[in-house]
C-alpha cells in the first residue's frame, strides 16, 4: 500500500495506518477496502520509539500499531483516545485475561485504550550446527567464545534487557546504578556483536547466524521457510520478555469511527490467521490458531506457563530517557 504524508487530510474513505513493515497482509487490506470501501494508507516505522516520537510531534494517523510499552507511554501522555468496545464486537475473540487486561492497559474503570494483535516472547535463537549444546541463559550473549557471531536487536530496551535480567531479573528497573551496570555489560559485549538490527531477523536466523536475539515468531518463520542446520529458540532461565502488539487510536485521529472498524477487522479469526501466516507471529485470537498454515508456528505458541514466567516491558516515564542515553553510550563505544 502507499505511504502518504501525515500533514494533509486523507482522501474520503481512507484512513492512515502507522505500522511495521510487512506486518499486515496487503491482500487483507485490499479485502478490507473491498468490504468497506475504506482504503488503508500505510506508513512504516522500524522502532517503537518512532511510534512515540511521531505521535508526540503531532503527526496524524487513525490507527497505530506500537508494542505494549510504547502504547503505554502514549497512554500516559494522554495521546490516545479510549476505545468503544461496543464498536469492536470481535473483542469477544480475545479470551485470555492476560491480554484482555494486560498491565500496560488494565482497563481500569472499564476504560480501554488498546486492542491487541500479535503476541510472543523474546529470547535468542541458536544454530545447532555451530553451537550444538546451547545453555538456557542470557550469559551466552556475553561469552567471548562467540565474538563476532552474535546478532542483537536494535533498541535500548532490547539491548539492555538481557543484561538487566542477568543482574536483577528486572528489565523495568529505574535504579540508575543497575542501569549503569547493565550499560557497562553492553559496552563490553559490543566487540562480540556482529550487528544491531531489528529487521530481517528471520532470514538471519535461517542463514545460520550462531546466536540471534530475536522473537519466537522469527524462528517459526525461519523453520517454516526451510532453514537448514537446526535451530533452537531459547527462553533463558533468568527471565524473558513477553510482548503484545497494542493497536490503538491516537487522540488526534481524524476518523476514529472508521479506525474502530479496522480494529474490529484485525480481530476476525480468519484475518488474524492470515496475518499470522505472513509474519510467523502468534495471533492473540485463539480461534485463529487452527487456521494457521504452519504446523511449526502452531507448535511454538507460548504456553500459559511461558506467559506467567515472562515479563512485559513497561513505560518508565522520565526514566525512559536514561535508557536512551545508556544505549547511545553503547552504540558510540
């Protein structure tokens, strides 16, 4: 779909959608237009911080698709409008309390600001032909044995998170001394890192990069598309991140009613399944699971035990800036 400027009003019968690249099926967007007469103009971003920065800057979109903590940041700054769940009848397909009332948007007093889309876990993938006996610990990402063989995600919370799990078991710390210690670990790790990148992760896993910090869906997609050599996805014993995408409507959206219709469409089981087919990520709608084509993907759906052991990243308010400063120190080291 086309990318348009966020400055002028969209054409009648159109909404603006701020999204990740290759995250929603283009075929389904065409189907939505055919069913409703509403065209979806997509603009793409690469990092959660971009969602926050664009909305803070006053850019206007009708629907945005940040991940949990970024949606919470916008909610806390009163940059989102509450949803009318009566306009999203497919919300009934979200059956797990874990996602109906997540900590980043618990629905206090019956007011919800976010819907849901995909979910999953964040750990690391290991190429078994290169590392046949991986350990279930984040410490592998700091082992000098693997110098130049480690791929890290790009982002302050992603890069500093593993160190914080090792140090304190808490990626949401607001303790400056603990953050400084994690930053020192990330700086010392840098010579081991081949790339910091949150795009093209599945191909990197499939091509046999020895250790790749990634999301479970990247591994599912790589295996589904025939990755050789054997891959193992590791959820470290020290703890790991559970994430959920949180589609929402900015406070300055020009077409909130149409936005609700689009959010409702994304929760249809057939739509959720088709979207899952193109990304490898898990649909929050359980009714979509048996419709997913990949048996590998279906087998990798996180269990309730996985979810209960995981941790959502949270908005840290003014302390978010300290994470960004820390990550700048890492990248410039």
